[in-house]
């Protein structure tokens, strides 16, 4: 049977139209466009950043001992050089070594949907409840074995409440006393909140909540927002997407600096990171990612010394 031009055109439409629609739905054209654009950054911009293309995995998909499921947010405590992992359900916080070894487990009472946490200063941490969109200020001390948020200071932020599509990521900016909070999707948004720390000068409360609007909105090319992290040395914000399997680095001014695919074969990964839920950076610029249900990843910059960091 011979196909004419019209039939070949119809066949091509039937085959490629759904593929194009899927790619558009997944935001792949925008994702690849912005990713390619980051490689045009000037050398000074690269030197003053984490520059994610330089990272290679050093611990790949290590199962976290004793954790069966629901690994979520992640933060680094510079005092102890340890990591704190949020477990969604049942709610608990797990302290980890930088090699992914469990050091202690702390049950958390009073949180229905624990999704993330971030170290603030001293023994102070913020943690977030996704479903109720609440931010809790808690203390984790060396001898802490149990946390009840009922007596902890908290703040609600009921923005576009829609069940399990609420707060997913949280990050603290030490230099500006600013908390970043990510809403997962529908639509993905990032807010920054100032005035949360107690004022030691008896000044009136000055709480400010604003939407963070960078030069390139991550919602334009990432399907969801699963985690945030602030890099103290540069002040850059890391934004991670589970569904797009990508990590993006933004400057303090909101410029998209670099990006990193979380796909198998890239950055030394044997397999794609299946459900990236938490990201953080330590004081030596090592990058950590946790993936649900219980996988631990560490990435190190291979050209750190050459870049003068």
C-alpha cells in the first residue's frame, strides 16, 4: 500500500502531536532553553557561585538504615557538621552524619504533615507542616529526644490552601534574617518572610511576607518545587524539583546561575534520583540530596580548588 503526502502528514501528526503535547506539559522546551542559557555565564559569575555542573556524586543512592519510607526535607547544622532529615509520617527528625549514617531519631508530636526543616542559629530550627501550611519554631539540643510543637511558636500562611500541595521546602538566609518557603505546585510559588526572629531592641513587630520573584521564575520550567536550600557563603538559593528531576541555583539578585539534572548517567549517577525531596549544602560546599523513600546522596565539586573556593 502506498502512502501519499497527505497520509504521511496525517501519520506524522498522529505520532508527533502527542509527543509534543507531552513535552510541553512536562515543560521540557523551557527547561532545556534555560539550562542551555546557564552555560553562557561569565567566568566571574561561575567563580562566585556553587556552579552545579562541577558536581559529581560521591555517595550514590545509599539506603538510610532504619528508615523505611517518607524521607523529606534536609538541612545542615554548621555547629555539629551534621544533617537533620525530616520524616513525613510518622513525623520525626533524624540526625545524620555527612556520610548518611543515622546518629539519632527524634519523634515529633503535633505535626500532621512534616515536609521540611531548616537550621536558623544555635539550637533553633524552623519546620513546616505542608497540609496546614504552618511554620513552627523549635529547639533541637544535644540531649533532645522528643519534640512537641504544641508549645512551640508557630505561624500559619493559608495561601491557596489545597491539601497535599502546600509547603514543600524551607530555607533560612542567615545574612538577611529571611525565611524562604516554597509552595509545591498549583501554582508553584516561593515566599520570603522577614521579622521572624525575636527583636532584642524592643522595637515594634515588623513581620513582612512577600512573594519572591526572580528574573526567571522556576515555575516556568520546573513542574513542581520539592525543596529549597540557602548557601551561606554566596547567599545563593537552591531550588529543587522532584517531578522535573532538576536542581537550579539562583543568585541573591534572582539571576538563574546554574542547573543540574538528577538523571542517571549525569554527574556520575548510576540511576536517576527517583523522588528528590530534600537538598542542603554544608560549609565545605558538599551537596546532599535525600530521595523518598529512604535514599541518601552526596555530591562534591570536582574543580573546587581550581575555582579558588
